[in-house]
């Protein structure tokens, strides 16, 4: 039986997480489960996408990822199960699967749902996750489809001498995760020096970790997903720099002589 991970915006104060787990254990008492987090900001697809996208590939192939975020937020009232890169995902059709798979899951079905329910994660998504974890074919869970609700994500802009990206996540420490990858910097830069511009700050180096700078100084690193991040050593970068989700970040390279 495969592992089920659980990600939600249910928080930690109420019974909602326990109710979903109880349903899973009713259906499969020996089911292995692991929480990713239940601290996703309510209804925040971008937050859920960042967290899940950063970690799902670290789990064994065949893992089933149960996504209880904005689970009543499907414009058409649909819920999906998808296979992508050797993993399975069950979620409301609220845009997260389209963003996670770039609109191209390897396989996708619309789940067959019972009577209307105020708790789709417990009553629709959790049973589907259990069936997938037990080895049931995805095609047996519903009707094959290619239609996903699409959300538009900002795209990194690459020019000869400039990369323009944006903050896509502010983590627990106030560090700012951007959508600028190490690969983009290397492809555009060709080894040239560069300056990173954000708020009123300019940084000229990417350091190994946040503590490489003096306390209170702004610092840029590549995280474990090889994405450019901005922090303040021993400080809350978002508050100190006045940067938040969607704030612009530029990397500028000198023009060739």
C-alpha cells in the first residue's frame, strides 16, 4: 500500500484534519499517512502550489498526495485525480493541478462524487486517495478528461541583459522565494557578473546560505529547489524590505562590449 500525504488549509485548531484522517482509517486501518502541512493560508492556491511543488518529488514514486485546499472552490463543482511524474494527486478542480502539472498531467479523471457534501476532502478526495494507495487504477475512479480549470501564473521574463521575476512565497522566517531559477541565471548570464535589484537594495553575490552575510544584511541564495531566495540574516526579510507575494525582483547583467 502506497503512502498518502496530506496538505490542507484546515489549520490546527479545529477537528477538520482529524475527521479526514478518521475517514481514511475507517477505509484502510493500516494506511500510512504523512502530513505535509495544514498551515496553508486559507484558499491560497499559490501558497499550496509552492509547498507541494517543493516537496512532492522527494517522496517515493507512487505516493498519493491528498490536497485539501479551497476544496469547495471548483468553478464547475468538480474534483480530480491525476497522475504526474510517477505520483498521484487528488484535489478540487480549482487550478492547483493545472499549475502543478503545467496543464499536462500524464493521466486525469474527474472523480465520481456521491451526494453533495460540505466536506469534499473527507467524503470525495480521501476515499479516492485510499483507493489509489491500494493500487486501484486511476481510470477506475472516474471519467477520463483533459479539462482542468486554468489559473495564470506570472512568467519569468528573460532578456539578453536582464531577468525579471517575482516573489512567489514568503516562508515562516520571512525569507522571499522567487520564481528565478539557477538555470535561468546561468543561461542568460553566461558567467557575467550581475546585480540583483529588489526594493531599494542591490546585491552582487549569491551566497551559500543566509548566515554567510553579517546579521541584519540582505542576502541572496539558491534554495534546495535551485530557486533564487532573498533573506536578511537573523531578520524578517519581508517586513524589513517591504516585499511580499508578487513583488518584482530583477537581475541585471552588463551589456557585452
